[in-house]
């Protein structure tokens, strides 16, 4: 049986104005454990703070996450990028978490460590080197690690045609009304005689126009397409290269060497289904050593202004593993809900992450403007980042 039970810690700091002392700690996100001191502890921007955490009644053999539960003192800044630097006492190397998220109960949670319990009790001495803004800490929460089913590679554009009656009239109901116009735009001259052949070809996907766009239908028959990096109007403020990749969809990719790059383009409504919510995904590859890509990227929709900023990750956030056994990884993927902005691996070997979202309506213009700026939070160059393009697909399961 997995257990979430009471924890207790004492926080101390060399900064005299910090309100510290016993902290009320939670056993789980569902049950408040009674019997501890009431209140929260304030952690001040860039002030070092040490806490001793004792967890009792753990289930042996279960992998747990160790989480900091807190609220921002200035709620207007909740959506801004934040980071926390911390380490276990006695360790030389610090870890940095860029990935707190807001829970349904209004509190924020930041995953610090993962470990597999050998005993029912664990003591940890954690040294916090400060958030980049002031927070109120509720406590430290230990949660059993649940399997994340979202880590499987997502499908790429190839979709198996669903079995439908052989009647051409039945197949026509599944086809876009303008499918013949789209097929006529194919670069290689797609041929078909029966409607089922046309549907199968559209699900398979093909290059259109000058070979800088890839059109396909998803499993629900909705229109999708991908633009090459060049067709998406990519540009960078510093050095960049175009690399020939014969095995890629467009035969070429944009190699970034800057800390900021932009997309300026117009999306054809003809290549989208009406009355749908679409996501735009950046399709890319990281270098063999992705250590410089852990910090988030800020995406600004220039058409809406600075208030439209969102944060994405090109590399999956990682959590340090403590008390490792022989053969265990030093880091594991962060355990958190499936949210917008986290990358996923595609079956075609590339990575993708959602960078934009919009809705289509019958009154939508023929060309939908897309003006996006992507930049690193720390102005670190995105050296060796390969960008194949951007892909537009309808959203059915909305994330957090």
C-alpha cells in the first residue's frame, strides 16, 4: 500500500528578517495532516535557506517525488518564468528547477528529487539558494511516483485510413469538400480514381506547392499541414545555417546559433478545417548533448503583445535521483501533469512542442497572420538546434 503521511521540517536562514520556524507540511494533495504548527514560511529572493525534512511511514520499494509547495507573494507575477537553485547538504553540485506548476488547489508545486524508499523513514537536509522572487512555503510534500503514460512517442502525420463502405458516396462524406483542389496542388501529381484512394492518399500525406508544405488528414478527417522552416518565415538575429538533410521531409533544416528567432508568416485557411482549435508545433532536433537546453523558452505572439507570452521547453525537464542504486539513472523525467509547453518525441525521430494556439471560424480571413518570437530566458545561444518547420493540427484533448 502506498502512503502519504505527515512530514516535519525546520527552516533556518542567515537573513534576519525572514519569518521562519516550524512549518505545516502536507501528507498529500488530498489530505491535510493535523498536529503540526500552523502557518507558512517566507523565502526571500536570492537568500540561502536550509531545511531538514523528516518523512515517516513511507512504503518500502516505492519511488517517491519530493516537492516544494508554495505560493508567490506577488500573484501578478505567477505566470512569469521562475527558477529555484538547491542542493542536498554535503553535495558539491546544485540543481536548478525551472518547472513549477499551479495545482487545482491554488498552490504551486516544484519537484526537487525522486528516490526509491528502502525504509519507512528518510531524513533530508536541503539547502535552498533562493527563488528569483519571494514565495510563501507551505511545506515539503512526498508523493508516490505514478507512471506517466504521456511519455510514449506521438504519431507523426501518417494516419491509417479507417474502414468505410466501398461506396464512393460514403467515402465522399469523409473527404474535405475541397479535396480535389488540394490534391491538384500536390508537387508530384497525386493520382486517384476512387474516393477511397483519394482518402487514403490524404491520410498518408504529400508535399504541395513548391515542396515547402506537407498536407495530410488526421484520424478524424480534419485538415493538418506542416510548413518548412523557410515557408514559416523563420529568421534569427545572429548567425544561422541551412543544412541539407536528404532524409527529412523538406530536405533542408534551419540550424540556429542565436538566443532568439522569429516566425513571420501567413497561414492559409484553405489548409485548415473550420470551427476547430488548432495547435502549432515546433518540429526540431536537439544536439547530442542537450544540457544547454534545460531552461525554458519564452514565446511571444507579436500580434497580441507581451501579455501573450507562454513558456515552453525544448528538452524534457529532469529531476535528480537521490540515494541511487547500482545502474539507476542520475536523473529521471519530471513527474507532472501533461501540460502545454512540454516536448514530445515523434515517431519520425524528431521532437515537437506546442508554441501557439488559435481557432478557426467560418468568418476567418483567407490568410491568418502568425508572428512569433522565441527566445531563451537567460540569453544562452541555442547552438546546434535544428528546426525542420512548424506543424498545425487540431486539438481534441485540451491540456492544463
